[in-house]
């Protein structure tokens, strides 16, 4: 398993649209993806789960990936966040 | 205006926890219900696709996504397993948990999604209990009055029977509010207690302009309202019907009537008001809220999302015209005494070339493979200015092709004629640029030495009309000899008194705010 800590730069954070984009991207990988934030753990492939975390702009989250394509998954999700969810 | 139709509370749901014989068959029921709900949502989406824009159709995509959410399914299955209970009870409990958390975040956008979950949960429970939602049947066109109404309920009613919607709950970011707006249905949401005073069948008036609901209006008020409605209806129906045709005078002179835009909303209006194309896209308006220099992909995605609303027409896109009058956090520009005469538009663009102009030019070139893009260069003051920008665009074009991002052909590149030094001497430019657009607002302020943002001198501007018309005429004659098109995109373009003159000198196009197009087209058709 690998993990990475990253800051959300998007103006609003994990709201409906960004959660959905993240979950969609995460779902393209075989690896399990989890987000840790404020002692809560969310399923990275679930829009609902991501929304319930309440991640706001400038918040720092931890992304964990576990599976054969975990490196690619983490890189690609990191890029998505860095590009403010514009793929 | 219309009679109230009080929407009754829906079929009340009885969700009782009961022991079940087989966990596996309950899980099967759940999976099946999720698939049925997805199919129903897809069905509604198809039904609405013609009346909504891409943005609004996304509401249904969001519903689908919730229904396909892996965690929702997993949690519900786990609930069934650990409680050995019925699937509808599990759905109820799990979705209630989600909505509680989402509402607790205190974010209006997220709360609106919580409402979606409540609606979808209801849908799933009804499917599991083999029940149907009460059908809303309107016999006469009515104003729907309800505590709240879901997007699915709204989608199930014949739109021709909905005169308006008023609800006691909800806010402007609700999906229902967004949908009704998109469908052109007047709506007032979040009226609270007022709703309880309305009786079924009583007459209501929604005044959208004032955002007011009038209960039991007086006869005098009704007469007044009726006259206004009638007049507006007549005018707008005639305008809309005709505005989608070309504007041709009685003697057969045609002229393109284009729209000035700066946003997604503007281009939607341009399309619905019958513009022939986009005559001026003020790109800087897309980035006023931006916190950093927009990069190439940002330019690309914003323009793409706007242009695809009205794809098959000519798009004249002006390069960024920022100046020191628009304070931008990422531009470290010093305050200038006269921003209109200062470091703005391409002057600023070249100062920050790599961060400002280059990404925009590259994005526009890439988009030219998909759309009929014409690049319009603002604030050209001299031959030197023109050579510099044209060479840069050609350079970026070659660069992209070297990077194997194949650009089919170089788009047409034109000049915004707004500085007198160019307007007076068309000879050089008509040979070297592909098209011209007169920006009469800036041209007027430069000709009259009167700041157009300064109220105490702006009365001078209108007095430049004669001179500007002469400049346009001379320029157009020479441009036409070279086979180049000339348009007008400032305020003069929608000045009815100038129309005959423009037609006479065979101006190729006029560009104006979308809402003025039907009137101007109508005027042209009535010209000999």
C-alpha cells in the first residue's frame, strides 16, 4: 500500500462535482482507494462517501491506494487534484 | 398567473423492520431495485434531454451516479446482513445516515444533494415495496403549490400544464429551481408559511421580476397584469419566430447579425434570440474571478464548454483585453492614470506573453479543429503591433504542429479597429489582415478625447457618430476591394438610426447583445 498527503486547491473542496470527478477517476483503477481526513476514512470510488468527509478548500487529505496499479492510481489522482479537477 | 394546484403529500411510506427468511434473496431484491431505479432515471433523462442544456442534464447524471455508488450498495448490503432485515428498511436507514451527515456539513450545495438522496431513497423503497408514486394529474394549466417538489415529479408532469411552481422549502441552488428556470417555468421557492394560506383552485400571480407571489389579486391588478402578459406574449412570439431566419432587406441585401458574449449564459441567449453567429467573445470576462493566470487547459475547457452550446456557427473570439482598470490578483500591474490609454489588451499580453497570451493562443488554435474560430486582435495601434501579433500566432501554430498536435489550418486573424491611427489608414491593413471589426465604443472615446467611464464627459461620445461612420465607410470600401469582410461590434451596431447607412455601405456583419437581435433583424426586414 502507498499513501500521499496532498492539499486541495479547488475553491470549494470535495463538493458534489469534484467528488464525482474524483470517484470516477478512482474507479478506473483496480486498486482500493481510500481518503483519510479528520480521523474519517472515505471510499475513494464513492461520490457519496467523499462528500460526507466535508473536505474544504485548502484542507490537507491523505490518499491511500492498495493494489497492483496503486502507483499509477495515486499519480493520476494527485494530478487531478493539482489541476483543480480539470482532466 | 393561474389557479393553484395543491400538491398533496405523496403516498405515505410505511417502512417497517421485519425479519426475513433469506438474506440472499433480500440482497437480490436490493440489487434489482437499484437497476430498475437506474433505468427509470435514464428514462427521465431521455425525456428531458431536448428541453435542457448539457449543464442541467447533469442533474440526472448525478442521480445515476448515486444509484450506482459502490459504498451505498455495500453499506446497505452490510446492513441487511447484520440485522437480517428487509431491504427497504436497510435503504431507509442507510440513506438517512447519509443525508444526516450531508445536511450537517452546513453547505447549501451539499444539502441540495442530500435532497436528491431523499428522493432516490423514496424511489428505491417504492420499487422494493412494489408501490407507485401518486401520479400528478393536472386537468387545467395550474400553478403547483407544494411543500417541496422533486425533480422526478417535475419531470413527470406535462410542461404545458405547469404555469408556475411555488414551494415552501428550498433555495435557489435546488435542482428544482434550476430545472424550472431552464424550462422557462416561473418559480418561487422557500416561501415558508405563505403556502399554507393558499387554497386549492384559488387564483395566484407569480411576479418573477419582483420575485413576489400575489394571493387573491384585485380585479384592477388582474386587468393590468393581463394587458402586460398579452403584450409581452405577442411581441416575444413574433420576435422569436422570425429571429432564427436571416436578416434580409426587401431589396435583398443580407447582413449577418451576430451576438456579443462573455459567458455560457450569453451564448445560450445568443442561440435562443436567433444570432447568426458570435461576433465578439470577450474572453477576459471568463477569468475575472480567477486567482492565477489561466493555463492553456483552462482556456481550452472554458471556451469549449461555451462554444459547444452553439457549435455550428462562426465564433469571433477576441484575445484578452485586460487593463489596469480590472484589478487581477495574478497581474502585478501598477495603477495607471489613464487605464484606457495604458498597458492593456495586447500591450499587457506581450508583457506577460508566456503566462497570458501564449496559453490563450494555443488553446484557440487547438479549438479551431472543432469550431469555426476567427481570432480578433484588440488594441492594434500600428503596423508594428499587427505584425508582432500575427507572427506570434503563426509561430504558435507551427510550434503546435511540431509537437504533433495537428492543427488543420490557420484560423482567420482579424483586427479590432478601435484606435484612430488604424481607422484612418486602412491601406496597409486591408492587404494583410483577414477581417475587421469596428469597436465603436473605444474608437469614440479616442476620437473625442473623452473617457467613456467618466460621466461628466461621456456626453461627448455620441457626437463622434458622423466621423465614425465616415471612417467605417472608407475602410469598408478598401477592404471589400481586397475581398475582406468588415463588421461593427460596438454600440453603433445596434443603433437603429445607423442601420440604413450600414446596409448601404454593405457592412458584412453587426454584433450586439443577444436580446437586441430580434428587434434589429425585424428592423432590417422592414428596410427597403
